């Protein structure tokens, strides 16, 4: 089993003819993801790579393909509209890769998508992968391998680093989810932890957080109250200065809240094993799954 | 992006918020002329992107134009939190009967813009929140409807029991919300909002932060950027499309991805070193970015060793290798370089480096340890 996606997930690509969209659509198809259609206004009727049908609107695409997931690669000024279009077309799972979506746009998108009953992952995220089954987004397939560990992270390349170390140590993954580095996003740590707790194949979970906000602290409380499976945590940004945006829009210590120390303490207090270095995740996982 | 008080006040005024007049000076003589124009006592305020201006000596009263000249001269020589003061705002001093705080921030928990108001104004709102949380009233705004009049009145009555002041304050709150949402802000703040002895309600200070993600589609906001009040290396990095934050350490870091960049800095510290910077070269790695990154990092005389940590996903490690070779051929490095790269096209990258007489490591911990050793001359603690 895996969470959110599996072999049967039928995926649309919004922005399939763009630079990033076309590159990653090919990568997803190569990995085995069922890419059933693409959306680029004005290119409806054409085919991507000679086989994937392109539509002008998401509604048309859903009608023709029965897609149940979509991934968005459109530029930041259009990303809010793309997310709302997907939700309005009834797509239950929306993944937005785009980085740079204005936060005021997200204050409108989040309630809209939620009220339509869709799950949003991102924006500004690498997507997710259920190794050997399907991937949506940009996580490189070759660094992952199937196995019993669930992973959820706010980061992209740091996730790759940790997954790669896990794979080298033969600790395979059920699903790796990147929830993104923006201050307002859809799916959060708790949503993923709850899904991993329910998934019978997931035996332990890795949670990779960073400075900014209080999501990790709330997730830590969830772990101690609602989870039976062991959780290993890592927090990036112990050396980050306050008040500065560390790349990710959401990675900022405001005043004295959102520090790495505060989050690591919350992890420890709630029974989450804290890795001091990314590589330590591996040993802690071995210990937790022994 | 931070903007200056005088710029935020201009935006607030355009949205109807009552603010006493004021003019900006970049020399002591200009400040004197402005003080003469207003007559009476003026306040001279440093325009700088840093909190705690008052404590740092950046806000002074001046009773005469001559005094305004003298205090402006002093303030313009200051560096506050390491930033130079290049402008001062000169504004008539107001008689104050009471000070309140009003602000809007993006609240991550409710995923909305949230008002915070407090009758305890004029001081650090975080301190108020920590010590006397009952003195703060919060209200999350539904983005579909904005701040309704009755909601603004509820907030205003929390500040002023007298309707004569609550009514104009409510109007200011609605105007502030308009200024906030129209400008693409992530923070808008009036601290203090004051009442005068005659009962007027006025905004004496203004602070605004514009969401960096809005800048591309908002040329009016982009025009407010004041590069003279930023660190020059950060301006250079932004123009090269790099995310760079200068720190005080001696290990220069070049990394792809924000999370990995932070984790790399942390690991430098773990092994007994200190990171000189945060630098994310981003996902698509053209060799030009690497060249810019090295130029910016080597401009810092504190840097004693440079560490590349690249995990190739979208980033092609051969692109990064080409960038390193080009940059070091054109400008040979005076400090040692440690390269760690793994992932996409790793074999090609290693070959490129080998041909140029360089080598790379594939393990992150080993590379960080080595860089720290080189930067500290082996004095870094072996953790």
C-alpha cells in the first residue's frame, strides 16, 4: 500500500507543453505513472509525445479521461487559477509544484479548494512518489525504493538527500511526500501522518521539518496522541538568523517563534527521535523498526 | 521585501489613513530646511530596514531647525543592525494622549490575513503578546468579503470605549486592510496609532512588508526597493537570481535547494565551523549561476574555505561542474574549495572536474568535515 497515489491513479498535467511540465511529464511516464492527459489553453486537440491528449480546459480533460489527480507546472501568476480550475472540475487530488505563488492568492485558493472537497498538495513542493507504483511531481525515481517507511517533508533536495541515504541503507519507502515550503499550503504534516498511521504497509515514518511556523509542533502533539508507529524527525535551520527568509517563503523565524530549537524540543517531548544530522535518520530508523 | 516607513506612509495616505505630514531628507541641511518649513518641534527618524530604531538612537526630537540639522547629521552617520542610514524622515511632533497598536499579518494557522489590535501600543507587540495576551484582540479576515464595517467596529471598540474615537479607528482599520491587500503585503502595521488631546485618531508610524512573490507582477512595488539600504552582496545575488543571505562565519556554502542549504549550514556548525552564508542556486543550474555564486562568496574576506553541496535532481551536476571549472579558470580561488556532488550526471561531472585537475566527494558529511578543517586550520572540533 501507499498513501494518496498508487498504480491506478490517473494523472493530468496542467502546463504540459511548458519547459518544466513537458520534462517532468516524460519522467513521470517513464516511471510508470498513468499520465492520461495534459492541459494547455490553445493547444487542445494536439498530442504530447504523440500519445497523451492535450485539452484546452481541465473540465474537458476530466470528462474525456476520468483523471483523479492533477499536477500543476504553470508559472506563479497563473498557479492560483490553475488550482481553482482543477478543484472546480472535481479533481480530488491536486499537486502544485509551482514556486512563487503570492500568499494572498493562497488565502483565496485554500478555502476554495477545500470547499470543493479536493486535497491540495503544495504549492512550492516536489510532489510525491510511491516507489515502484507511481510518482507525481519531480522527485527523482531512481533514488527511491519500495519498502516500509513513510516520509513527509517541507523540503525538496533535503528530502532527496535523506531518501537516498535510506535507499542505500536498504530502508525502502511506501510513499515520500513533499508538502512544500510556503507559509500557506494544502496538505500538512498531520494529514500525512494520519494517512501513514492508517496504511498497513508503513511501519515507521520520517518527518523532515524546517524553521518557520508551528506545523511541526502541532504534528509532534499529534504523534504522541494519535500515532502508534514510530516517528523519526529532522529539523533544518538551526543556524538560520531570525527575520530572514531562508529561500522558502515559509522558512522564516518571526520574532522568537518558529526556531529549530523549539521544534526539536517539541519532537523530543512527544516521543519523536530527533536526528542531529540528516544521516542520523538512517540509524534512528533502524533502531525504530528493529 | 521591506519598504521604508515613509514609503509605507505614502501608501497608507493614498488609502485615506490620516497621517501627519512629513518629508524625507538625505542630508542634514535638507532636514533643517524641512524642519523650518513645518515650524515647531519635529521628529527626525532614521529610514532603515531594522527594528529597534529608537533604542539605536535613530529617532530624535528637535525643537529648532538648527537642532534638526544637528540630530539628522548624527543619525545619518549611524549604522543600525549593520545597515547604513541614508535617509531620515522629518515630521512635526504630535501631542499624544494615548497609543494603540494595529497590524495585519498572514497567519499560517488560519491561512488568512489576521488583524491584531491592542490598546497597549508604542512598544514591541511580541512583548505584549507574551506578557499580557489579554490586551490583544485578533480577527481573521475572510478574503472573499474583506473586513466588514461591523467587524472593524468590534476591533475599534476594543481600543477605544468612546464611539467618537472608535468610529474613525474602525475606518482606519478598513483602510489599512485595503492598503494591505492592494499592495500584496504580508504585513502592515501602525504602531503607534495615537489619539491627540483634541480627540483625533492618527497613524504616527507605518510599517509594511511586501510579499516577495508579488514583486514580479507588481512593478509599482518593485520600484520601492531601496538597494542602498541592503547588503551589497545580497543585491548582487538577487540580480543573479540566487537566494543569498550573508552570515558571519568562514565556510562559504553553495547548495541547491533551500532545505539542503540550511541542513548544510547546520552540519558546518555541527563539525565545529561557522557558515559564512546561506546560498541556494536553485533548481535549474546554468553554469552562469555558479560563476555568480563564487564571485559573491569570494568577495567576503571572512571566507576561508568554500563548500559546494549539490544533490542533482533537476539540477544537473555536470552543469555545476562546468560552472566551477569556468569560474575558477577566470578567477583563480585564493581559498580552498571542497566539492560534494551526487545525483544526475554525476559521472560526467566527476570527469569534467578531473580534467580540470579538481576532485569531488560524494558524501555530504565527509565534505563538510573537510571544509571545516580547511577553514579553521584543523581547529574545528571533531564532533
